[in-house]
C-alpha cells in the first residue's frame, strides 16, 4: 500500500510539473493588428499600414518627396510619392534595390485605380519584395513591401498592396 501511495504521489508531481512547464512555455498568439488607412499630406493618396507609419518629407533636387513606412513582424511596408519626377513610365525600374543586390524575378504592367504602372517582384537578402511604381498625375508613386513567406501566408502583404487608393 505504501508503494502504491508513493507511486500516485510521484505521478501527481510529474503531471503537475509537466502542466506548469507547458503553461510557462506556451506559445502566445500575436495580438491582432488593426490595419488603418493613412492619407499622404502632399497628395490625396491613401494606403493601409499595420500601425501608424513614420513620415518624412524632403525636397530632393527640387522635387518634393513624401515617404511613409511601417514595420510589422518581419514585414516592411513603404509608400513614396515624388512630385514632378524626371522619369517617365518607361524608365521605371527598381534600381535602388537591384544596386543593393536584389535579384529581379518578374516585371509586369499594372493599373491601379486607372493609373498605369509596373510591378516588380524581387528576391532580396532571403526576403521577397514587391515594388510597384505608378504614374499619378504629376507624381511617381512607389509602393514597396519587403516580406517573408509568413507575411504572405497571413495576408499582410496582400492587405498592404491592395489597399492603395489613388
């Protein structure tokens, strides 16, 4: 009888210890992120970000440039508008990323709300990149998502890319 009692006590301690271990190392679900639409100050363009974006406005060689960007998990999302650029639709190419070592995988013509542009798909430092360059009146709009497979699978990248409103 004494042996059975010891066995039950050891079993209860083992179960309790295992239960505490599981609770301590339990994977917590990420809090749900509420994506919100943000409008640029220089033009009436909006896009959704997972949190309030960092905003920068500069004048570069006489061109007004507005940049908005936000990071969420492993994804980076940016929107850039350059007023009165010295390039045309045929000149659009992701030079800055290619010059940093990105490899161009695909280029295709797109239309966003009736405005022409190109969408480039690249590989960059073990991440995927989708960069869109769109002609919008007298401005060039560049929408860039740098992400991993996780952001593709959970829909974050598509949410960002499809939210652009011109």
